[in-house]
């Protein structure tokens, strides 16, 4: 049987970064080898490629510059999907005063996303110095309430894990329990609290250390449990984004199709290959999106993004956007036929490590490292393919697609 090789791509890559291309600041050797196969002699990509990262501590352009240097190929910001990128569509919050938490140039990131009145944890601490009392050496010497007026904080946006967790945890709780007026006494009738929008649910990620490190998901676990311990009620999220959110994958697919259109590749992009190292984000998210695509195919139309995660409670879109459907005007419906998960062994997942695939048939209870609002489903953490590294992932996909670019 003669296998016909394709010269034009009908597929695209969604690459994770940490654990797939780098460990901390150290490049993974297979990355440059892989990307030499993905570009032509002019440095143009032979297939659509989007980098989907749960990092949220910089602007897209800076991440694109880092990747260009790392991989030795030109990367544009339009190929980068940060965990906070979907916030561009949350325009109902852009005019509000929002408290932002995380690291990096927070005000630049917030303003680039469209927020007009962001306020950082550090600024709030400066205006309300009596609130940060855990570190005795940072307590103000003059114990007098601040007279500085602040606008009402109408939402909390969590970009990523902060540096001083105790300060961020304290001040975010203050904002939630005072309905946006930190420094006031805690109120009794302020539930549900003001909206919280969170990016990046990774419990752990890999850097140069031998074992995974705490991620933003760990910070969120702390915040959720402190809030519940104080109030007896669940902290609610108005939106969760970043992998494994379906919203993030639909935004990534939008970027994939934009690349194909720009290159005049007329063949429809049918298959997305999501290459990652984390079962609970990369594999779970790709498989969840694939399930969404399959359900869409069976019903004959692309349904709206659901408010619930798979059997979970996580709001993926704000209620205002669900009602007004304004997000549909900004994002085309999903069009791919399938999304395949490809797991590499250079990051969080290790075939020999403790973070191996959850045992589906064992009598022991599975340890679920995903976010509280996403229900564990064994089928969603089962990768379609397991390969040693990203170079092997590219080879595998080219073989599966009978793709011969040269």
C-alpha cells in the first residue's frame, strides 16, 4: 500500500513550555532539535504552532523573545498563549478597579490586557500599612490608620503565585471580607463575595530542582482553605483560566487557525496535538477539550462553553458574559475535529517517579493534583501518546500525519 505524504498541514501543535522546552532557565536539549524540523530555511514555520503556558509573570512579547532565543527560531507574540491571555475578553471588568496578585510587571500586564484601574498588592499594602502584620519587622512604627482614599475594589485577579504569600493571602482575604473596602471591619453579609478571576491552576511545576516546585495552584489551595476556615463557606471563582480550562484551548485553537489563514494554508486544521509534561493540566486539558469537540461533532453544532468543568464547579466564563454572549463576538467557534494529548517525560511526569499515571484498576484512592473545582476522571488523565521528549513528539506527529514538509 502506498501512503500519500502531505505537503500542507492539517494539524497544529500546542506546546507547553516548562518541562517540555525548558527546566527553569535551562533549555532541554531536545527542544532545539525539534524546532529545526518545524521551520524552513527562512525560519518560517511549516505547521501552525502555539505555545500554551500557564506562566503569567510577563507580557506575551517578552515570552516570545525568550522562546526565540531559546529555540533559535523567530517566535511572534501571536504564537504565545499566557495563562492570563483570555482576560482580554472579560471586558465587563476592564473599567473596574481590580486588585492584581502575582509576580512580574503586574501593572503592565493588567493594562496590556485592557484593565484601566489595576491596583497591586504592594500598592494596597502601602496605602493600608496596618493590614500586613505577620512579619513583625515590616509592621509600621506609627500605628495610625491611613487616611488615603482608595476606590472600591470590585474584583480580584490572580495572575500567579506571589513572592510573599502571607501578605497576599491576608490582603486578598481583607478585600473579600469587606466587599472591596480593605481596612474596614469584616462584614457579615458579604457572600457571595466580590468576583475572583484566577489564572494558572498548576499545583506544581518543574525547574532545575529534582522534584516539582509549588505552583499557583498551591497558593490557591491556601487561599480557598483560609477563606473557608474563617467564613465556613466556599470561595467561589468567577472564572478559572489557563490549562486545563477549555476556554484557554479554544483561544489557542483560534491562534492556530489565524496562523494557517495568514500563510494561506487552505486545508482545514483538523487535529491539535497538545504536547506537555503535566497529567493534571496538559493531558487533562487536552482531553477535556477533545471531549468538548467530540460532543460538538455529535450534536452537529458547537455548543457554548459550559460554565461547569467536567462534573465540577468551575466557572470558565463570567456570568455577565454567559448572559450577553459578548465573548462570541471576539472568539470564533471551535472548528477542529479532535485534540490529542502527547505526554513527555522531561518534566513533572516521570515513568519511574511518584507522579506516574494514576492507577485506574487499583483499590487505592487516586491522588488528584488538579484544582478543587475540576472533578477527577481517569479518562481525562490518560494521554494518547507518551514519548521521551519534545523531539520524539514532533517525529511521532509527523509520522501519524504522514507529513513531509520538504
